[in-house]
């Protein structure tokens, strides 16, 4: 694993969501998230291990802006950069150099392209374009989308989060902008679930979007 190369790419590339959105805003096609499952067994069981970070997280896929999209994160031992299926043990990119370009190419080939709903997010209070989820840690929202496992399954909401960006949060499971303005439901309660976040985004689409 060329873990140092990937670590260098991540440090050189800006980690701010607004940069990702600016690139997506220049595209003619809607920005997408490549939702990935294990190519060997088909299970939704991929995990991302970060070099020297002592974190691992459920790996959901990649944005078209070269950003990891993850779910639950926990502390673990030290690993080289790797994406491994906890169900069958398959290792993604085991025979290729681990770079962001290779990961996006792999995700685009093996994943399911779903339209990202958070593109164009702007806080109604301050206009900030940074969307975060604050719980035990604070992590950037990389992609919000709806996905179904097959044509007979009703689409469900899912939120892909950043990997490795963590700071102490004050509350549990709330969505807010980068300046800590909390997103709220029509009844005034905080937006806490992926389903509520999808509905909030659909009702706060920027001008010119359906």
C-alpha cells in the first residue's frame, strides 16, 4: 500500500466542503456520489482504515470531487490505508497504488452513481455552505442522497460523512452549518435523521434547481 502517497494527496487537497461544491458547481451534470458495496460478495460491509489515524469507518463510497464518504467511525489499531470488506475479507485496490484518482476510478466503475442532494447547500441564517453533523464528533457532510438496494425496495436516505475530521461536539446527532446554526424541521425540532435532512434539503433547494 502506498499509504504515504495517499496521505500526501489528502494533505495537499483542500478538505473544505465548499471547495468540493465549487468544483461540482462548474459541472454540467448533477454532482454524484459513487455508492459502493463489496465487489466480491456484494455485502454492504466495506470499511476504511486510515494510516496512522487510529480510526476506522464504514466506507460508503466516493464523491466525484475525490472525497471519502463514510458512516459510523470508531477508534481502532494503527493500519495502512486500506478498504477491506469485513464480511469476506476482500481488499480494494490490493494490487494497485492507493491514490485518490485510483479510488475514484474504482468507485465510478464498481459503485452506483446517485445524485447528491446537498449540492448548493446554503445556511438560511448566515449563508455558510459548510454542512456538518455534530454528535460525539463533528464531521463534514460529504453527500446526502436516496438509494435503494433493488428495484423493489423503497429508497431510503443516507448521509456520507468525512473521514478523520473530528472535534468535540456539544450535542448528539444534529445537523448544522459550519457556524453552528442548527437545521430545524417545520415544527422547530432539530434535524437529526438522514430522512429529515433529505426533506430539509428538498425544501431548501437553491434557485434554478428542481
